[in-house]
């Protein structure tokens, strides 16, 4: 049942973003940034952790989880070292995913050629 809930949650979020993309003049960059900010705001209000516990991986694979992880790691750094800790810990929890995205993107560009 958890797989179905994760699939439905991710699908609904992607569907809503696609509807916004199709019916507004916003670019994909605007929508990506907006969803990241919404994830950070949901984390600020304590809602995103409840979404993760309810929908599992369906809530952690979206771009909104990047906003959640930025907020969470920034908060941990602020609690440990104050304002300087906020900046030093900001990308700690998401650095592995960022590096893996860069590496896999490079590999895929070597393997696949874009169509003209």
C-alpha cells in the first residue's frame, strides 16, 4: 500500500506542476524554484516530515524535498553554531544527491546523443 500512496502523491504533485506550467506563462525554472520554496515552507511549519512519514519515498524524490533538506540542515547548523553554522551546514544533507546528479548527468551525456 505504501508504494501506491507514494506513486499517487508524486503523481499528484507532478500533475499540479504540469497544470501550472501549461496554464501560466511561468517557465520550468520558475516552477522548480517555487516547489523548492514550498518544500522549505512546509518543512518550516512541520508538515513535510508528516508527508514523508505518510507517503515515504513519494515525498522524498521530489524537488520539494530539496527545499526540506536545505531547511533541515540549515536549522541544525544554526542550532549548533549560530549564524555561521547556518551557512556551513546548509548543503550537508543534500550534497550526496547533488554530486550524484552531476555524475549521472555527465555519464548520460556521454552515452546518449541529443537529437537535432
